[in-house]
C-alpha cells in the first residue's frame, strides 16, 4: 500500500510566537501543517511550529514520521514491524528477525560460545 496524502501549510496565528534571536526579541507567525489522507482511511493530522524555526526541516520530518506511524496503527499495521518508505511512501515490512519466524526456522547456522 502506498500512502497518499496532502500537506497544507497555513498561518495559524500571526506574530504569536515571541522568541529571542541573536539577542533581539522577535515575534513570528505560528504555522500549521495539515496532513490530509487522500487514498486511505486515516485521521486528519496537523503539526504546529514557529515560522522560520532554526530546525524547521528536521522537526517537520520527525513530525511526519510520527504521523505516518500513527496512520500505520490506524490501518492495522504494527509500527514495530512496518514502516513508511520516506521516498515512495509505500508501507513496507521491516527486516526484523522477530517478525520473520520462517527465516529463523530455516537458519541452520551453529555458533560456538
């Protein structure tokens, strides 16, 4: 399954975030990114962050990954065994021996202690 969703960025509250940057007090917009499912029955999600935040990209990527995991649960996938590919958005099974019992049964390798 490939998750298709739309991301919409909008200003939630203008000049609502007061912070200090280089010793200067600034007020920036509070921005909201909406994540709207298009081809699956997942709930509408959003993420809020100050416009121009120094870690904008990395924090948005982490939020999107968290949201994808929430959607996996909603769709009946366990995030311990499945993930959403960051490039294709395809739901894929993790290569984890705990989730692949057949692979372990066929393993005849002997280790010495």
